[in-house]
C-alpha cells in the first residue's frame, strides 16, 4: 500500500485540530502539523497525538507555507494529503483513499475528491457550493501549491483520478471571526487582481488543459472576463450568478446569508481595496508594490 503523509497547516486551531486528526487517522498516522507559532493549545494537542511538528513564520499566504512544508520532507515520502485544520475527511472518503492507494496506477499523479462546506452549522447545497472537486492528494515530487496569494490550488504534472467521497469544511468560529478572516483574504485577493493588470510578480497559472481542467477553466473566466469588468459592478453580477443562476436562493436563510457575504460583500471589499491601491498609485506616483505596502500593509 502506498504511504500517505498528511500536512495540516495551523495557527491557533485548538478548536479544530483534534477533530481533523481523528478524521485523518483512518488514512494515515504519518501526520505533519505545520504551525505558525500558535499561542493557544494547538501544539499541546499535536504533541498529545504524537504527530510531527514543524514551525515556520507565516508570511500571509497558504501557498508559501505549504510549499515550505513540502521542502522539509524526506525523499522517501510517497503521497501527500493536504488538509486544513478546520476540515475533516468523511469515513466514505477515507475508505476510498485506502482502496485507491492499494490499486492506483503508477501513471496517476493526483487524486481528487469533493469538498463540501458547512457555514455556521448549515451545509450549503446550492449557489455553486454544494460540492466542488478539489485536488488534495498527490505523489510527492509531482505536485505543489500554485504560488498565489489567494485561491491557490495544488497542481500536478500528470493525470488525476477522481473519487466520490468528500472532505468537509466546517469552521466552528463565530461570524465575526469569518468576517475578519475575509477582511484579510480581501487584501490578498486584491494583490492577485492588481497583479493581473500590472504584472509586477510572476503569475502562476493552471491552464485549461491541465489535469485540473475544470479549475483551469474557472480561473480562465476569472482572469479573462471577471477581472476586466468594472470594480463594484462585477461583484453584483457575480452575486446574481451565484444567487439566481446557480440557485443560491434555494438554501435556507443562513445559506442565503453566506451567498450574500461571500459573493457580494467580500467581492465588493476586494474591489474597494483594489481601488484604494490604484488611487494611491496615481496620487502619489507610486509603483504597485509600494502602493500595496502603504495601503494594504503587505510587503512583496
């Protein structure tokens, strides 16, 4: 059976970590917690479970932290499972992964499965959030995270096999925590949108012909169409697409609140930050990197 090593990125995840580890154990006991110097009981939980612990300073994006973790592993590592601390693997998916690791073809470089989300205790079913394929399991040395500030995906250099089980994103923090998190996400996504226009950093892309073709197609639409629409207007159009065309209105009230916050409020917040950086560039005659540092507080 192919050996799987699970990587969990953490910072103050005492509320979620034990639940995550328990869900991973049916797949592997080789678990690596990559911690950004937590100040709560996260490390105590990791030590109690006798998992490997690595610590590295967080520089405000998941891609850099995850790829750093990959570089710390030994050459005899076989497969990598990427899972967030607030996610869990369902028993069905665990069984599928175990069976797949026994029979998988040597030419397959990645394994995809569904990702479902629970928001404030409610399982989202509509608005494009019911179940999305994600690639989180791959052969070591044949995949890594895209180098992006937001919306990063694992990319591999060969075919992938899709399973039917799910990973569940179920963060137990309150709504204010969610809003604060997305305030930070908005700063990072603003950098990616600004970079599409001004190209002050390399752009790491998933092509539409990549093994993750559906993700590549969505990315193409975002970069070629959404990113070129006027700021503010595009948030409204995206909300209409998610809420009406994809049926977000069919979710219960808490689900409809999520679609509003995620598809409209958050996207508007990103556009506001983009506009502030661009105004700073014009008014103070600054290049994008300097304006981003001044307005968003992120040094590139």
